């Protein structure tokens, strides 16, 4: 089925019309409208996007064997369950998974998920065994809550929990997410919305506390918001895109003067400042889905047909062919946590690390059948190619920088050493003195004749967490961060990127952005939310003491400063110029970091180990072209 097939009615969707439709047909989601309305307002709220509180969508199980997860709740997060028949091995645990024969088809495959649009189910019925499922999850939740009670909570943790609970957003009486910030002193803009990326630390804190319902609801409702129209209109989201954020709106109830009903209104970037595309949302959603399964043992959620379809739509969007020659994802500026112009268009590290992680999660979660084999092969192939590319071309340390310094340019051949034609003059002067003898990092971006040597923290941390970086590289990144502690942590962990763009570089790259002035906000500001991801990486690498040290620095100030969104200055001394207070992911990130340190084994719900079989299928082996020389040995040498 193509875009103009049975989905044709919804093809020309304009965001403004979606809202217009909400007003024309208040409380009337797509499936309840007369069919004529579809023609009158072609962009009316799709029923996967807006829901009426009159008939809240039940989020019950949509199939799968409900008993499979029983008794594997906590165990699931730390070790394989014993009842081997019950769950597919791939999913169950350990963080590495036997690949689905990466070598069986060595060609890099193009993915076409035929007819997906036609199969995405719209109605999810609550089924009876759901009660049993909930009973098992609740039992486990009680156990965890008991353990949590025994533990002494610091004053700052108590306040953080109180604020996090205040931030919870409900839809039709059920918790579905947390607002980005609760700061009454400033205009809320879109900070009163639930951001997909911001909710990840909230969900981690809730999951670690044993509160799973909010996460399950979030996963299912955001799935309902996912764009699944194949649109050709400008400013319309592509099929599979997850929104950046959503808001629960109250609209007048059809035919009643006083009554109101609730609806979910997503923002795919069409209202966002700068109209930035939320490329990371779908990746975060997949990562969270796996974590939810691992910690609750409730694998029925990811096995549901609608959830499987949601994963496939995201992958389809990410794996579809474009003009690009690289295995990395080509994106526009501001498509991730840094959602403003900051010169990160192209192949930014953050997106690549999350992409790699989401591919590894998907590989575990996609149900293997004839219909999914092609997709799984493509996932494996992409994983191999992507890890090779990143390890080989993004990694810099003292030795590599010296190599670049001596590069010849204008090489035309398959054997070129300087494949991207990097001019040595590009090595910035700050880097020459800054790079230590020991350690290294993955650069921010790589394009023809362009290496962005800035250190981007989120991408480097997720390269560790997901094993996109080799074990040696992962060690090297933490070595560097430890060595440059004042630059990364200083008075507040952690710097979003290092160093800041200044003077002409700032003017040209940001367009003189007054929010992103040097050492502020996205331009070298310090973001406490990065702490949970640092903690995760430190635990994975067996260096929890580093995380403990950073958390101690944060704890001294966060509560006192009222949980700011970000800090300014090279050492993070000042609360950020336009920083919101009571920023939810600052609060949740702090809680999640503390809880992870207390339960380090729980880090495995998010981490992955090195998978040697993926290395076997490196990019060069995958292409059948005799002209391509394999340089896998180079990649392996890091290992
Ligand atoms: C800012 C951040 C973005 C975050 C949003 C809500 O725009 O750059 O990453 O999701 O605020 O907190």
C-alpha cells in the first residue's frame, strides 16, 4: 500500500488544520467523525493523534502470552531468566544478543516495509489477562517500594520526589508523562508539555522506584501519536516520526456548554522554535521500551502488534535510502537535545549514538518471523557498518590528531588515507594543548572536508552505554573526562559540549543566537540532566566513583538553586541566563543518578556489551563491490 492508497485521505495534513479540526469537531477524534468530514478537513486530528476523554483509549494488552514474564521482574534486569522456553533469548537479557546471522546476507540492504500503513491497528482492546499481568507487575512494584522505604532519603531527594510528582501530567485520569518545567516565574512557552526526551530520566526514576504504570501509559500514548501518514505536504511529519512533545488540552465537549474533554496534541516540530525536527524522539522511545521490558519483565508490551509496527515505522524512517553515502544518519540542525542552530547538521554524534542504541534495542525486540527477517538483516548490517564508521572515523586521541596534522590532501582513490579530505589546518588551536596523552573521544560531526572537533557529552556517553565505542575507546572517553574534570564538571556537571563557540565562529555558526552565547545554554552550558547518563556510563565501565563525585558536586547546589535547567560560564558557576527553575529532567536526572548508584545492576536495562559478531559483519564485508578494500583490522585494532 502506498501513500495514496487507503491512506490517501490523510495525505495533505497541515498542522493548523489539525487544530482547526479539533475546534470544528470538538471531542471528535477521527474515528468518530462522519466520513464526509474527512474530505472537508483533510488534516483533521487523526485518531492516532488526538483522543477524546469521553472514550479514553484502553491501553490493555494487545496479545502475547501474559504469563511469560511472571517472576522474572527484577531478575530480568540483571540475569537471564531460567525458564528458557518462556521468552525469546534475544530479548531476555544479557545485554548482548546473538545476531540474526549477520553474514547470511552480506549486501547492505534497503528496507521496504510493504503495506505497513495498512496494517497499523487502530483499536487496542483491554483483554482479561491484562488484570493478571497488572497483578504480577504490582506485586513486584510493592517489593521494590518496600526496599525503597527502608533506604534513607536525603532532604534533596525527598524534595526531588515531591517536585517530580508535581510534574506528572494526567490524561483521562491516568498519568502519561511529566511537564518539562514547572517555573511559574517565566512564560511557559512549550515547557508545560511532555517532551519525549525529557521524560526518559523521569521514567527511569519511576521505574527504579517500582512505579511502572506511568511509563507504560507514556509508551502507549506516544505510540498513538506517532505519525503514520505518508504525507507529501510541506511541514508535515514523515511516516514513523515521533513527536518532540505533546500537550494534554481541554476542549469544549461536543454539544455541551460547560463540559470539556481532553485531547492529546502532539508537536512534531511544526510549532517548535525554529521548526526543528525531533529525530531523537523515536530513538528514545525504542530505548525506553526495551528498558521497560527489562525492568518489569512485561515483554507482552513490546510483543503487541501495534508496538511492533511502531518500532518498524521508526526503523523504516531511519533506514530508508537517501543521497547519503555514509551509514550514519543525515539530519538537519537542532534535531536532538540541542534543538537550535548550533552547527550540528549533517551527521552529529548524538543522533548516531542514539541511533546505534535504538538499533540494538530493536534487534532484541522485533519478533522474528518471515515478515521481519529482511528488516532484521538490515538492522544487523547497519549496526556493523555504523559501528565501523564511528569507531574508525570519529575517534580522536593524541595519536590520531597527530596523524591528521600530517595528512596529505586531495587524494583520489579507494585507498586514500585522508578519505574525507580533511585539511590539517582545521585542527583547532585549543585542541592541540587540550588533548591529553591518555584518553580520547568521538568528535561531534564528520562531513566532507569537515571535522567538528567539539566534544559533545551526550553522544560520547551513549557511545559508551550502547557499546558503539570499543571498550578501549569507552575507557578513553572516561579517562579524558576525568582528566579534564574542571572543564566538564567544574561547579556543576555536565558541560553539554566543549568548548564554546566564540566571536565570529559564534556569529556564523549560531546566527548570533542570544540564547546560545559562549558558555551558555547549548553553547558550552552545563546541564545537570546529563548526570544520569554519565552515571550510567561510569557504572557500565566499572567506575562508579567518578559518578559519585559528580553527583556530590551537583547535590551541593541543585536544591538550593531550585533545580535549574542549565548553568552558564566555563565552569558552570552561574544559574543560566534564561534557565528555567524546577526543570523536570534536572530533578529526575538527579534522582535517577542516585538510584542507579544504589542499584548499579539496574544499569543493564539501558546498556549493551560489545558484540563481536557484529564486528564480523563490518561495512567492507557487507558490500559486494570488489573495489572496496576491507579495513576492518583497523577497527578491530581498537578492541
Ligand atoms: C530545550 C532543550 C531541549 C529540551 C527542551 C525541554 O529546548 O534544548 O533539549 O527537550 O528544552 O526541556
